[in-house]
C-alpha cells in the first residue's frame, strides 16, 4: 500500500457559487418556499429530487387514454432534441440547417397531402395546431376582405362556418379576430358537420368552412369531399365562392397512410389550407404543428413579414417569434425514420388496437358504441340499459387503477349524451388494452351494486376532459 504525505501549505479547493456538497438528508429536511424566491440556492441534486418527487403525483402518460399528444419517442430522437434545446427556431441565419429541416418537412407534407405543385405550396411550422389554425383563419379572413372591400368597409361582419365539435382554438380565433362563429349543432346520431348544414350557414360574408378530419369528441372524420361538392353547387347557384380549411390536427397524419383513397386534401380544389399537429399522430413530443396552403394565392402576401433580423432578411408568418427548434428537428427525424411504410405500420397498429378494444367493450351489455375506432384510432361509448352507474362513475373507478379515460357531456344539441372516449396512440399495445379490459371486468360488478349513479347522491361528476 502506497504511503503519502500531506501536500502541506494552505492549498484551497476552488468552488463555484452553488453548493456542491451532498447532504445525506437532502430534501428530507428542506421545505423550500413555493411562491417566492428563497434566500439562497439549493443544491442541484436536492432541487432535482424535490421536483422529481412532486411529479410522481402526475398520471402515467402511458395509461393516459385522454390525450392525443405523443407520450413516447425513440431514444435517438430524444437525444437529437436534447442537442437542439438551445436553438431558437426563429434565428434562421444562426441555425440554417435547422431551417432547412423545417423546409424539408413542409415539402414532405405538401407532397403527402397532394398539393398540385408541392414546390409551390407554402407552409410553416408552429407551436401546435392551435397556432396553425389561427394562421389559417387569418388568411381566410384577409382573402375575404380582399374580395369584399366595399362590404367590409361598410361594416359587414365576416363569419366562419364549422361544427360545434371543433377544437376550442377556433372559438378563440373568432373572438380574437372579430369573426362571427357559425356553428352547426349536433343532432341525433350526427355528431359533426355535414354538407347540408355547412351550406345552410354560408352567405356572402362567410370567409370559409372548417372541416375537421378527426373530431376529438368521437374520432370520426367529417365528410370533406361532400362539403366541398355542396359548396361547388352553392357557388353555381349564388356566385359565392367559399374556401375550405381542413383541420387535420390528428387525421392529417393518419388518413394518408390508412385511408389513401379518401378525398380530403389538396386533391379537392376547394381546400385552400390544411393544418396538423406534429405532436399528435405526427409522433413528436409537444409542441409542434404545421400549416400549409395550396399555393401562394391562398396566403395573402401582406400577412408575411420580412424581418431584417441579425443580419439577414427572413420571411415569417407566425403568432410567436422565439420558439424551440428541437421539435422541428424531431419531426424531421420521424419522417425520415419511418417513411410511408413505417407510418402505415404504426398508425395501422393503433387502429387495430382501437377497433379490437371497441369491439370488446361494445360486446358488454352495459355499454353502447358511438364510434368504432375505424377512422381515427379513437372511439367513444356510453352506458346502455338500466344500470345504476354512469360514464363518470366508470371514469372515476378506472382512475383508481391509473387509467385516465375521460368522461364528458356532448355540446348542443346533445347535452343529454355523456360518453367515455379512448385514444389509442403509438405505444398503447394490445397487452395494455387487455389489461384495461381486465380492470373494466373487475370493477363492473362493483358498479352494478351501486344503488344509483353517484351524481344522484350529490357527488359531483369529474369530467377529466377539457375541450
């Protein structure tokens, strides 16, 4: 064993400004202030442990059947995102290759959605579908203003036609940009917009019709081709030309691979713009979205800002300025990694699990299916027959086992209908589906022993879903 002498002298270790000594008690004895800054720093490991322990109270993302958002990616994609966390998407001069990957994604989507000339299609990344919808709505309004300058100057109020099932971002758009929201209510077994109701709400002040490819309420596709055909006939009768925007937040990355013959995209001349969420069935962590226009005519030039920023001119159309580039890089990774066959396999597996789970649940005598998961890998169901429980009781009991299955009431005119909805995403396997069915079988006898649904006993229903 080697013998060593002390170095002697007054040699000091150089330490940074943050505490670095590990305290064996660590967070066990620390109670940091929650709503104000502490007086001094906390050790990095202790800070991590405090936050990590709190986050364990969150639900398990794998068992979250409420969200459409991607909850798992490959380690290589996560590594790329980590390497790009410090890149600002707006700084295209400083990060030209990240900007190039964004351009490639737009070109790939333009080709996937059958733009007449993919090279002439115009598009951009966004922070998600909500921003993409805002941008598309702004373009629709500006195009209407161009066509109707006298009517707009005289005080005519533009309107936007859509189903009551649209995502809340469209209501926000109409409020923020002073557009009348004309919504078609649900009726009977029709839970989304159809061609007849769309045309009935249109007039000379309509800036566009929003058709949803994959309703979040039940996973169904709206009939985009039928709506476009009805608007063609409407133009022949009245001379009023109403463009269509397709909100493909989810279906825009499902239909091209599983329903290639379905006409919903730029193959329909009336479709002026499309959006999708890269962080839903685009298979990327949040948040990234995409907005595309069929050509430059569909996006008024005056909405595009050309900014002299850090030494270069940059065209930009966005509500946000600074935003992370990591998600855009991750989107390109997924597009490159999977290709058409890979996407077809992933989305097909999601649909297979959804239809399997829907069939099994529909076979239970206490439930009735509204949809079967054969469009989006999403289905909705409600209670059936004279049972002493409702969908909110089922959701509450499933939550005890970690499953997050949202229960909620439909909007006008079907407020009488409350449902449960299941979203099957990449990573939700057949094995997990069987575990969900086993838990459902286990709790149903207990629910049948209730005297009445808990809401009738004054126990408030917990929705678990905020549309």
